[in-house]
């Protein structure tokens, strides 16, 4: 069972809901992405909303930081680096 998925090198600008739903087998999902720059880069973070509650996020072209809580009460941060 997967609760969090981080992908790098998506090569996508503007990740569509349909794409995320095609690679994530659960209806329970939230996601954030960083757009690719031309034909390189791109980051996608997907997680179960029932497992991780997002409080803050920060990103630049080559990383995404997700800060929040693994439910019910564990504060944490995830970093997806390209």
C-alpha cells in the first residue's frame, strides 16, 4: 500500500487531474506539482488526504517541500528534490 508518491522528471507543464488519477489507484488523493522547464524537470507529489494533512508548501524549479501532519498527530515535512 502506498500513501505518498514522489516523481521527478515528469516533463509536464500543468499536470492534469486525469494524469494523476491514472497513476494513483485510490480515490483518496491530493497532489501538487512543479512544472517542467522545457523538456526537462517537473516534480509531482501525490498523497492520501486521509493520511497526510498539508499545512504549508514551498517550491522552486527543482524542489517541493510539503509540511503538515501525518494523521492523527505527527508533524513532519516531505521534500521532493529533482
